[in-house]
C-alpha cells in the first residue's frame, strides 16, 4: 500500500528560482531580485521566504512547520556558494534581512544589514578584510539597526551615543571615528540593548537571523502599515515576504561605495545618467544625507569599469522591463553589485513623455502607453504653475522657505493672514490672501472659502485643511513643519529664523508642497494652452510634453466607449468645454437665469404673488430673458446635445438673507417708515424657511407646487430651439427634471411639458423633438428606476445628491466636521464625494441602470455629479455601461483619458 503524500508547501525560494511575475508570493523586492539574478546580473546570492509563510505566522502565531528546515537547507546552499558559514568566526558570511510586500508600504520593518556579526566574528571580518575600522563600523551598524527594528529599542539612544562619540572626537563626520572609537561605541550599544531589553544582544548568528525574519512578519501588522492599507484599500491578508541576501560592502574604503540610479530622469523623462553615488558608505547612507553624495556621472572618473558595467545593466533593465527603472547598487572594492530594481516613480510630465518615447523605441504600443499614464497626472499638468525654480537670465530664483505636503494642487499667491475673520475681511476689500494656520478646524471654513490658498504647519493629506481644500478645489499645502506658526502674534517663523508677518506676500504650490516668500510669477500650463487651441499639437513645448499629451489623448478618444459631456451653464463655459472635447452638455443648471438685478425682482414677485395674474405676469417677464440665454447656449453647442435641468434649488435662495431683512424691517419700523414689500418679503422668507433645505421644497417639488414655473422654462427652451432651427442651426436640447422620487411626479410634469412643446411647435411651425428625462439622485428613484423609466427618455445620475442621501450626509456639514476623523480611522480611504462609493451609491447606480434599461431598452444613461470627472469613478461608469459622463469643463480631458483607459483595461482583461 502506498500512502499518498500531501505535497509539502514550499516556503523558501532561492533568487535563482523566482521571477518578476511572482510578486504575490515573493513580494516586489524579492520578485525583482530573482528577475535580475536570472538575467545574469550580479546580484549577491540569497533567498526569499514567501508571503505564504508570513500568512501562516500571522494566523497561527508561529512559523509554519518545516520553515526552519527549509531555511536551513537554503542557508546551507548559500554558505556553500559563498564558501563561508553565517557568522563563521574567522571569515563570517553576513546577510541582510529585508522586508518586501507586493506593494511597498510605510510601517514595514526596516532592513537590517550585517546579520551574522558577533563578538567572535568581528575579529574574523577585520582579519579577512584587512580593515579593522570597517569591521567595527559594520558591527555597530548591526547593533544599531537590530536594536531599533528587531528589539524595539528607541533609536535615538543609539543616535545620541554616536553623536557623543563624534563630539568627543571633535568631528561631525562618522568617517573620522577610528577602529578604537567604534569598538568603544559597540560596547556602548551593547549596554543600551542590555539595559533597554533586559537581555544581551544575541551572539548566535542563526538566532539573529530568525529574530529578524520574525520581526518582518510582525511588521505586517504594525499600526502604520494597517492604517496605510485601510486607506489605500490594500487587502490586509496579502502579507509580506522576507529577503535574506548575502552582504556586499560599500564601506570597505574609497574603492567601494553605494548608489542609486534611474534609467531616465524621473522628473523630465529625459534619457541620461541620473543618480547619486557615495564613496565608502553602506546602505541608506546615500539617501540619509549624512554626507554629500556626488552625481552618478562622476563615478565614471572614480571607477570607469564599474560605471560602464552599470550603464550596460541599466540599458538591459530598461529594455527588459520596457519602462523607467530605479536601481540600488553597491561597489565592493571595484566589483559592482545590484541590490534592487523596480519600475520607478515619476512626475506627471515624465510619465507622458516616457510613455510616448517607449512607443517610438518600439518597446510598447499605444494601448500600453495609455495604460501607463492617468487622469490624476493629466490634471496636474493642467494647473497653472510657478515659474521654474531655475531662473532665466536676470531673474531672481524664488525664495523657498518651506517644503510641506502637496495636499490640493494649484499655485496660489496672496498676503499671509492668520485667522478666518481677517481672511474674509481682506478678501472682501479685494485683497488676495493665503490663510495660514497651525491646523484648521470647522471654524476656519469662511476663511478657507475667502482665501486663494491654505497653508498649515501640521497634519497630512487627510487633515481637515487637506480634505476641505480638495473638496473646494482650493490650493493647499499642509504639514509644513519647518514653519513656526504663531496665530496670536499673527506671524510665522521659517527654519532659518526669518519672520513673515500678517500682510506679507507668500506663494504656495499645492502640486509640490513648496512655499515661497514673496510673489512668484505664475505661468499658464502649456497643456491647457494646447486644449484651448492656442498651442499647436505639434508644438515642441517643454521637451515634447504637448506632443506626448496629444498622441495619448487622441488614442484615448479612439478607444473609449463612454462619451464625455460638460456641466456648463452659459455660452462661454460651453464653448470652452467644446474646445476641451466635450460632446455635449450633460448638465445646464438654470438657477443663474433667476439671478441678477432685473430678474431677481421678477422672482420676488413670483414668490410673493397672491393671484394667478401676478404670478403669470412675473413669469411672462422672465420668459424672453431665459429664452435668450438658451439661444446663446444652443448656438455655442450647435449640433450637440444640451441637457437643461429645470429649476432645482429652494426658492428662499433667491430671497434676501433673513437676518439682513429682519434688521432692515426693524429699522424701518423704528423710523415708522413701513415698507410694504419688505414686510411681505420677510413673511415669505419666514414661510419658506426650512430646517433641512436639502430635503425640502426643491426640484420637481417646486415645479409641482408653483403653477406655471416649469412650463415657463419648457416654453423658453422650446422657443429658443425653434428660433435656432429657423436660423439654420441644429439645436439639440433635452429637458431634465431634478429630484424625482416617484414616477407620478414625473408623469405630471411630463404631461404639462408635452402640451407646451406641442403648442410652441404649432405656433412656430417648427417640429420639436425634445427628449424628457430625469435625474436619479434619490434612493427611492434608484430603487424604482424600472417604473420611472416608463416616463423618462433618459436618466442622468446626480451622484452628488445621491451620495448625500444614500449616506445621510449633508456634504457642507460633514466634510468640515468629521471627515478627517473618518479618513484617519480608515473608514474610507477617500471621501465618497471625491470618488464614487462603489459598494453603496455605485450599487444603486448599477441597479437603476439595469432596471431602467429593462423597462426601456436603449434608455440613455449618463452621470452629472462631480464623480463624472473623477478617474476611478469614470472606470466604474464605464463598467456599468453608462453612455456618457458629464463634468466641469476643466475635467473633460481627464474624463476622456480615463474613459479610454477604462476601455482598454476591460478589453485587456477579457482577452488575457
Ligand atoms: P528599502 O526597501 O528601504 O530600500 P532595502 O532592503 O532595499 O530597503 O535596503 C536598505 C539599504 O540597504 C539599501 O540601500 C540597500 O541597497 C542596502 N542593502 C540591502 N541589502 C544589502 C546587502 N545584502 N548588501 C549591501 N547592502 C544592502
Ligand atoms: Mg531599497
Ligand atoms: Mg441634485
């Protein structure tokens, strides 16, 4: 009898066994180390413990059975390859233990170098290398890194001891510490470990390694890592891999060193030699800024052979990954070693340039190029920017005083003010102001609205200032911690001790986080000039940026299924939207047609009307004014659909402010000077006052209770269309009813509207084919969409109101009061007003779309909330099969690009 053997899971992969597509199992770092190994590049040998092993550890609290033996087998093999044993007293093999999950994330354990060193082997390392200083330096680094990251000792204790040693020697450069100094420091560090942890630093090399591996497993669940995952919606069960890599040493002398490099400039995309190199250094010394690095190009003079080899490897990597790669390398006594590579991060402009350059090089096709850029990058390229920090001749470089967090993009210039009251007061008198606070809270809201931009010295991307500024589309730099903000004295101090007083001009760049003293000139975006048509698509502006954008946009347009419309209320916005590529207007709000001196009087008459006559007379006066507005709009959008939404906001928004009016009436009373109209107005304001205007008398409800109001609007639309048609135009209006909750509401409005359309057609002799549809922006409408579709020829999802009503959030209230807390707790990673909440609001959209089309096949579906211009949301709307998205004119290119990306991505996942 033969017992079937259950396959033993494999938990450890040698670098020779993996490849770049195994990121789920080996993590990003491990998969790429394996890929480089198999490309024949010089990677120090090592192995990777899989994410599966980590999962078992996290679930059961101990290492999986068999892991120890498997690690032993791989360590044996490594030792045989290297010809020395881990921690061997006379010639120790040393390794690094490095975390590496599928996605790189903050909070994971920092790499520990030089594992295997001990009191015994430090002498062996000294003898073998012939460099005693190097051996002690390596040992003190191990104690420091291991103590801090594996044993959890406060890192400052080590730093302070190191500083003291340097101080005692009268130097600030660690290279001035000699072997004796470092040996003493090692004793000092061991003492710190003992007193902080109650045990000695482990002298057994294998124990060091096992403890480090376990610490990596555990770091998966560190608070920072968990928070980051929740916010970025990275699944919590991916777990991390652990890489054990034999050490190579850049700190063996001046013929050694360590560096980082990019295969292209990550800020411009230009090909060339980009990177930094530091002689006689190990690990993070390059980026830690402890000593001055030299530009990578200088390596050519320092070590020509290694430099040439590195250039060759970089070319190999770029051709292999077909993308910009970033690299970590070390040179040990003239021998080059590759320690890491990955597809590198880049600026928005570089992303577009690199994608098209790679197409030209034949490395990728246009679909892939489109896939590699995104709407957020395009949006960044569309903001006006400060002139480059590199000044032209005769210009002064902008004076940068801080570098905070880029929280909400844009370039803003204004006078520094330190409280909301001053911000409002100054801006009313025409001053541009920047509101500067330590952090903001809901009391600052008015000031934030009044300011050009917001600058805070505390808080990150989810702080109150950041969330509210993004919601308002206002420039914001937050967390500029170098600045000492003193709101009482109305000033702030910079790191170098300068003081900026209230009223001093400052400039903030919300796309980079940089803060400048004085007014920095703002330059328009060439990408916007291209969309506006003032810059030709072939223009060689900014290193080919415009050409690159044009090529990728054209490809996106060719690929996308979703149409893109604009939210625009007047002919100017409509024309601009058209230049940006809008294929119609998805939302024309008509409320502004009730504003302005002349119209407001008629609207007051309409609201105050006691008799049908009075009301009709007011409506009769409004009719031709509105008709003229529509004529202009239809002319601007000739040949394209224009969805006009009938009046939506509550009427009291058109009446004077209740407090102002009360005061006026009271003062008049006191003077015995009765103003009959003001009295009636005041009564009306009281009568119309609502506790929750968002849920009150508005939208279709207004149309149903104010006789003649909607009919007047429909007539204005119809007459305008007839006039345009007779003038030889091609007007294509569609009439949209807001805030419908039940089909009955729509049926009544529809009946009246059809009557008016027929009347106008008869009177003008112009046949009018105007579709009538509705917004779906209430949960009840979404749930009964099948019924509503009987009376609607199209749906437009009003996802702003739908999000408010599905969540029960009043946006104006909740964003300012508790969204920061929700974002910080990770309840959502991004505000549901920024990106559609797929599971809740999105699910209703999907159901309503399906139910609507079941009733009326071919029902036209669109979306007109702000989500229509949000990259993630556009993908969702593509998936649920909407016909178009509609967004503000400025977002149209973003929507076009993302609609194209959504189309190739779904096509790709079908065929792959
Ligand atoms: P991170 O993900 O933070 O970059 P790494 O694991 O890449 O962490 O390592 C931190 C630093 O230590 C890097 O500079 C890396 O090049 C260096 N390093 C890692 N392993 C080794 C090794 N085996 N030999 C020499 N240097 C190493
Ligand atoms: Mg690294
Ligand atoms: Mg609405």
